[in-house]
C-alpha cells in the first residue's frame, strides 16, 4: 500500500513586511523598472500573481510576475510620493503590502 500525501493550498502568500519604500528618479523613462515585489508561498501548489489594489494604477503597471514599471512620466513638483496597495494571490488566498514610491530629482 502506497500513500501519497499532496500539498493543499492552505497558506496565503506573504510579503517580508507590510510596508516598503523605494526611491525613483523623476528622469526614469516610461517602461522603466520601479520595483520588483516578491511574496513567498509555503504551499507547493498555485502560482503567485500580483496586482495593484489601490493607488496610482494609471501611473504604474504591475506585471503579474511582480515587476512594477512606470506607465506615465513622473513630475516631482506635481507629486513626490505615491503609495500603492499591492496584493499577492495564489488563486485561493491573498495578502497585501504597501509600497511607498518617493520621487527624487536625481
């Protein structure tokens, strides 16, 4: 008799912290990489997908793999800080983190 134990999706993905901060130059071009978000999932089933839940979705584009790219030019004089709520989901469960993007002039 063989018994095969399979992992079930019973744990949500988790970020290392509930908040993080990055600095980006206002000279970064459209399509430039702003940040790479990453969550870990202790389950072996499911694939983590990322999405922006709240924040400046029009200004930034978050690929399901976690790469956050600039969609529109930045202007520090207009807005110097953005806060995005980012969700990691494994299809059944999810967790959120907050990413603060500070725009610099260099």
